[in-house]
C-alpha cells in the first residue's frame, strides 16, 4: 500500500481545502474519501492528473482530502453518470471557476446531497446475527438482504447501515412475521420510495432548476437554487410522512371495524336465539 493510503478512518481535526490550504472540517484519507464518494481509489489520481480534482494536503507521508474534495468527487461522478466526458467536465469546471461560480456550484452540490440520511450503522458477527433472529434466518435471507442493501457482509462481519430498519425487522420477527415476507415488503417499499423520490426530483428539476440544467446557470442562479434546496429539503419527507400516517389511520380504522364485526358474528352469543 502506498503512503498516501496509509491508515484508516477520518479525522475531525483541521483539514485541508481542495486547493491544499488550511481550513476546518472533516479530513479523509484516500480510501475513505473514495468510499464516501462512491468512486474507485485509482480514480482520484486520474482526476488529479486531468485537472478535475485539486491535490490533497500532505502532512508528512499522509495525504488528507477535505469535504470539498468529497463534494467535487460526487459532482464529477454525477456528471459522468449523465453522459459527460472527462474532457467535457474539465471544460465545464474551468468555465465555472473562471466565472466565479465554482464555489456556489460546489455549495449547491453539498446542499443537495447532505443530511438526507440520518442513520446509525450496526455491525455484528454472523453468529450474533443468527442469535438475534434465531432459526428464522437462513443464508438465503442474508443474501437477499444484501441484494436489497439492508446489510453489507465482509467476511464474518455483517453491517446494517440503518439501525432503525434493523430494529423494525427484529420487532416483526418477534411477532411471528416470516423474514421472507418482511423482505418482500421491504422490496416493495423500496420501489415505491424510489418512485416518490423520482417524482419530487422531477418537480425540482423542471420548476426550480429549469430546462437549461446547471451547466448554463449564472452564479446568482446557482445561489438561488442552493437556497431553494435548503428550503425544500424537509418538504418531501414531511409530505410522505403525513400522507402515510393518514393512509395508515384510514386502513387501521377499517381493519379494526372489520375485526369487531367478525367478533360479533362469531362470538359465543352469536348462536343464541331469543325465546
């Protein structure tokens, strides 16, 4: 392993900015910033060679990447996913930098991607997993949970990215719900959540960003969109939570009424006749 990738974890001391200057914030080692951005480690050096990514700040043998590096990596990856070439991204970033809009663009990217997920991961061994779920959990359930990204498996370690989903699954299993049906329900919820996210993102793209996309916006327009993202961030979650609560209330009321009708029809008094 090279000296640049030596060590593990992040550091919450003073970090270097994307240009190597000092600044506060989280610092990342090479593997960690690549993992957080969802890119391959070797891409970092390639992006630096092509001028897309400023070099990290070095302290002795250790190279530190900042939050600005992470934001820029996510931006590059997103542009590549939308069909931009590396040369096209370089030209786009250069134009934004010359126009003074790169800081606002990175600020927008940070605002758009931060704080959507507030989760506490939980890591346990396979033995602890079997102890938690008992005989109800088999290897096929673990494999399917990994496919749905409910768990990550690394050797004998199993990580649940979401403690809330782990707690919900364990509670359902304790009540006798089969894991297969829980995973079926989870897959359905994922598909519906993805459709809702697509709907909200589409509304934002059409009515806030506009048809030109981000590539032709001025610094002032980028600043306006960043403010709009901050204002609208809680709206999607609030709408979905409110509508789900309303739907559950209606459905549970109807179910309770049906159970009461069934109880009256089949109760011990139902077979009596008046004299």
